[in-house]
C-alpha cells in the first residue's frame, strides 16, 4: 500500500492507535506523492509476489491525479486479466478516517499472484521495468495469450504501414520524437522499434498520404523489418562480420560463443571456442579473466543470439567467495538473459549502437578521450598492435579502437591465441592502461544511462564491475 507522508501517514497512525489498523497482509510504503506510482511500480510489485497494490488517498490529492492513476491501474489490470490472473490487483482507496479505511480493506479479497516471485533488479528506466515485469508474468501466466486488448490510450501497440500508399519519404521517421520509427540509412527500409513507441500519433499526422496508422487492437509487434520494403515483418538480421583482430586471417575459436557455470575448482565461464594449444596450463583465475573479456567483446560486437541468451540464462552464480559487485552484476545479466529474446536484443543493439546518423552510444574509445584527427589514438594503437603481432583483419571495416576489438585483444593477451603464448602481465597492464582504462568507464556509463537501454544496462553493469577489478589488480601489480 502506497501512501504519502502527510495526511496519508497521519491516517495510518490514527488507525493503528484507534483500532486494529492495517490487515496483516498489508505492507505500507511511503512515497513522496501517490501520483508517482505508475505501471513501472504496479506490475513489478505483482511480479515480485504481491497479491495486490493499493494506493491510499487521504484527501489531499487532486482528482486529476487519482483519475490518471486509475487509468494506469486499468491498463495493468487488463494485462493481468488477459494472462489469466484472477481477481482485482490494483485499487485506489479513498478514506478520511480509520473506520472507512478498515471497511475498504475488508472489501478487498486477495488476487491471484505468479507461481514464482521475480528475482530481477529494477533500474530507473520505467519502460524497462514494465517489460521485465511483463516477461515474468507471461512466463508464469495461468493461461497463454498471444494478444491482449488494452484500454484506449494505452502507450503500447504497433504501427501499421500501408505499403500501397507508402512512398518511403521518411517523413514519419523525422516526426517520431522517440526514434521508434527508423530508416535503413543506405537502404529503402523502414524499421519500427515498439519499445520506443508511446502511441503519440505524430507519425499519423505527418503522413499526409495516410500510409501510417496505429493498430486499432493495440497488438504489440514482435518482429522487425529484415528486407527493403518489409515493414514490421518477422525475420532475423544477417550475422554480423567477424570483428576479431587476429593477424593474417587467423582465428582461435568458432563464431558462436556460449557461457556455462562450473564449480569453483575450475573457471566460472568458458567460451565455446576451439581449445587453444598452450605450453603451460592456464590458471583458473586467468581463464576467468579471458572469458569475461571474451563475453564483453562478443556482446559489444553484436547483439546476443538465441543460443548465447539461452546459455547465459542457464549459467549458475559466481561462488560466494568471489567479488560481491561482480557476483551481483553477473546475476543481473543471467536474469536479464532469461527475460530477453533474440529479436528484442537485436533491436536494442541497433538502437544503441546503430540507427540513423550518429549512434546513441559511440562504441569507439577515441570518442571518450577527446581525440583529435591530428593525434588520434588509432594511429598509436595500430603501431602497438603491430608490435604485439596483432592487427585488424582485412575484411573488417571497424576501426581498431572499437571497444569490442579492445576487449578481444585483452582476451588474446590474457589467454594466448592460435600458436601464441599469453602475454606477460606487464604487457597486459600497459595495453589495458593505455587503451581501455582512459575511456571504458565513460563508455559503460553511457550505455547504462542511454535511453532505451534494457538488456545492455546489465551488460554495462557487468563490464563496470569487471573493469573495476582489473583496474585495481593492475594498480597493485
């Protein structure tokens, strides 16, 4: 039960003094203002195991606030009802005294809740919180629902494009304030990212030929465009080009990388790569370092595919003897992987690191160090890679200071590669402090704080925790 700190707080104190107060199943939570309560708190509360969420109004709130709150509750109730959760899960209680409060609670029968409580952590992004909650509620729903009818005005739904009228003028892309509609840059392609859409209708107003309209039934588009002139059609993106920086076309592993957890006597994670021939066995700690670098390089090179998401979701926890911050960040990524699907991950990756014109988050180290064209670190980096016997593969177009490449270089330095020994710790330290340390913190902060970051907020948290350990270790050495 949410209540304010003024008359709501006083009403509860009076009710506890004069009578039985709240029922035993009610947990009061004070909030700055009850108008701050929305779907981003309502749905996660049910996912965490609450049977109901009640907002108490003791009289000081404007009627408009309460009306807006009831609209939010109606949307949430529609979702839960559509998934088969019986009962009334959300309610606004308007009470002025203890008897009316007690009477209102007496009329509330506990509603159905998920079979298992959620374990994901919520960030500051409201849309992400709602998505995490809905994913959990769908997973444990009493009945399957491919589509749920939502009340009018709900900020969720698809955009329909009449291909017979669309001229690919991209006026709707320019009108969209949330980058839900995006063009294909150098292709005649219109892409739609549902999680960014707030159903404002500006794209409809902008398209004079009325090629764009919002779906009347509010159904969520679950696919994405995969070919020119394919709009909102289910498909899959082509596999990204290899970004590994091994010399002369050499490669020490397969393309797909899975992650699994093992007991503390071995290493936590292992990339599903071809075994690397080494003259000396790799210590468990060094193998874990290499595999963290491998995972970060893979996730910042391209969106995770279904196999990687599945393997991450099945991974076990970091042993309790490990670093607490890293263990927590790892568990967040595991939980996020269990709630993420391949198409959504691809859309999020494109929105963060691709898109139209300048990307939302730059993946290049030089951007975060104030590099100039005259003295760009890529020039020094090429020379340094050449001295290490590494270099960019000919078919790779990404510059050398792409963070995916830098993480992968560290992987090779830590674990070795095809026909090469692992580098000395001092060599690892110099490369890390010269090329990763100056900008990686700002890069990970930018990813975590980016609008629309969902899954990649967990990736950034894992990267930040791991980089913090590396920074401290290198400083001690």
